[in-house]
C-alpha cells in the first residue's frame, strides 16, 4: 500500500514539472510590436491605397519575442527621406516589391515603420527546360581527321596550342577609333556652350543629362540628429509639432512635425497633466519629406525656466 502511494505521488510531481508554465514552447501571439523594434531585411510590398499614406505589406511573419505581426499585415510608412527615395524608385522601375530595413514605432494602439534603407526586388523567372537534341546520325570521325580537314587559317578552339586571332570586326573598330583620335579638332567642335546644370562645357566634352535610375542619385537631404534643443509642444493643423525655443532671442521660430511614436505619446500625456504649457529639452532624428521637416522623437525631458524667458 505504501509503495503504491509512493508511485502515485512521484507520478503527480513529474506531471506538475512537465506541465509547468514556460516549460513548453509558447507560440507567439498576434499583437503590437514594441516601440524601437528593428526591422532587418524584411521582404514586402508597398502600396498607396488612398493616394496620401504609404503602407508596407509583410511577406512573412515578423516576431518580436512573444508577439508577432502576421504575414499580410500592412504597416504605415512614416514620412522620411528614405520613403521619398522608395517612391521615386517605384515610379521609375514600375515595381512595388522591396526588402526593407527600418524601425518600428508604436502610437495610440498602432504600429508604424520608420524606413532607413531599402533594396528593390525583382521576380526570377523559372528556367525553361532545354529541348532535347536530335541524335547525330553522321559517323563520328577521329579528332585528327577533323583537324586535317579544316582550313589551317581557321583557329580551332579544340587545339590547345593554337593562337587565338583577334576577330576582324574588332580590328576594324580599333583602326576607326585611332583614325578619329588623330583628326585635327575643328573650331565648331570646340566652341564653349552653356548647359543648364553643368556650367560651361565644350561640345566635345558635353555630358548627357542622367535619365531613369540615375536620377535617384540627385542629393536628397540626409537624416540628421537633433540633440539638446529646448522646445515646446503645440498643435498645427491638428498635428503635434515641436517649436524650437529661441530663449528670448529675436530669432525665427522653427517648427518640426512630429512622427507618431511612444515617446511622443508619453510627452503628450505629461503636458496634459500640467496647468501651464511646459518646456522640454528634446532629442531625435530629423528627416525631410516633400519639403517638410519631421522629427522622430527619441527623448523629451521637461525643463523649468522659472519665468526668466518669455516666449
């Protein structure tokens, strides 16, 4: 009886250990990715359903610890210089598949993507099966016989000691280029001319305007870091902005449109709890999109001026 009771007790403890929470691997649940989660080499498709906002549709699950964004989820792309490059590239290539690097943000129950880098993707067509060759009905001759029957002036690639001759068409092109270089320069070919964008060039040095993909090499303003600037939070066209404080100096005030993120949400809650409009010392990533300046807020610390500076 005692032995039987001991076996039952041992079985009970073994069952508890095996079914203890965390012992079994938990499947990630669908939910919001954390703010600051880094996307690395994620394939997807961009789309613009309403003509204003751009979205990135995931081609695979994105897992952040125990939370996953399922395949087919569309996340809004935040305005940035990288997004402008993606749009320009899509218009030229007429394609919408990209490999994306970026940063996930979270704001009021939604996830967004701040794109940093991208690579365009193209579909690879499957290889076509080769057509079977017809059997050669001619009698195979020895290699020595085949070489002797050929013209001695014709190079044979099967002969290891043969000297490969330069094709006649290549020789003619070389001679034509040498003759063109030796021609004396004519006055009408060296008259300086003016071309927009390139300054004054000579006709024989003129370059063509870049077309197609090369237009993307035109300088877009790069993202920069804004650090330790005093500003106060305001609303412009129902959108949150940070207006940089001139600290009493008669300098024009610069306003930065704020991109949705968790730091912005916490800053708005802190301001709503204050009786007067607080001042913050901010830091973040500055970017530009369609001529407007945006700020991805990284840090906002409330500061006190004790009434020494008037806005």
